[in-house]
């Protein structure tokens, strides 16, 4: 059985990312791949600063490694350049270990703005709620979701993130989110690769 260890950012991701990954694997008929409990490491700047130690700790799980982080920080210009820097560091620690990076611009909740029906259903939003045309351009998708809720309610990652994730429709996301397509491809690559 192949094993994948996610490295994630926050408390909501601890539940939501494994749900997303398991549902994607099931969607593709890859039932033999195990998703391990994620390592929570914080925002990208923190992960970048401590990457070598975090990567070495992840290697102890003897599993492929998938880094799933929001891409929203002051100095973050290009997700591809940031990923390349981390790939080079990973290679210097353990050459050719199965490792992929999936950045979500600007945050995990951007997926909910790209596949609107799941958010509407779980949050009980009115059917005519208007969603942004370009979810990647929205800074603070969590805040956007809170504003869409009735007055006095707010979006809470630890309450809502996993629930909405469980209802995402992958065909729709594939059409609307390049970040989702990248995450899906990274996961499928790792699911078909055994650690060396």
C-alpha cells in the first residue's frame, strides 16, 4: 500500500485536506493509497524558514510527501518560483524522494469560491448569492464567505472547512481552478509512486 503524508498550514486543514485527498483518490479508483494524519506547520514563511527540519521529520514517516499550503504572504510573488526553491532544498536532503507541492492561491477557501454549490449548500446561502469571477484574486476568502452569511454568522475553518470540502464537485473544480488541477495531478503522481 502506498502512503502519502500531507503537510498543511492550519487547524481547519488538518481535517479538510485529508478529506479532499481521500475523496480524490476514491474518485480515481485509487483505494490502496493511505493518507496519513497531516503534519501542521503553519504559513508559508514559517514553512520556508523551517523547511529542512520539517522535511526531515516528514521523511521519518516513510511516505510520499505532499505540501498543501495557502499562497498568500507579503513577499510571495510566484508560486512556481517558491515551489522550485523548496524542491531544490528537498533534493539536497533526500534526492528523488516522492515529494510534491500544491499551493492554493490565495487560500484553501478559494476552492469554495471556485466550486460555489458546495459552499451554498453547507452554509445555506441563498441560491442567487453572487460569487467572484476570479477566486484566485480574492484575498481573505474566509472573510468573503463570512460576509456572504447572514448577519451575526461567520465562517469558521474548524467548523465549516471540512464540511464544505466533503461536498466539492471535482468536475466543476477542474473547470474553474488551476490550483485544484495542480493539486489533483500532484496527488495522482504520488499515489502512483512508491517511496525509494
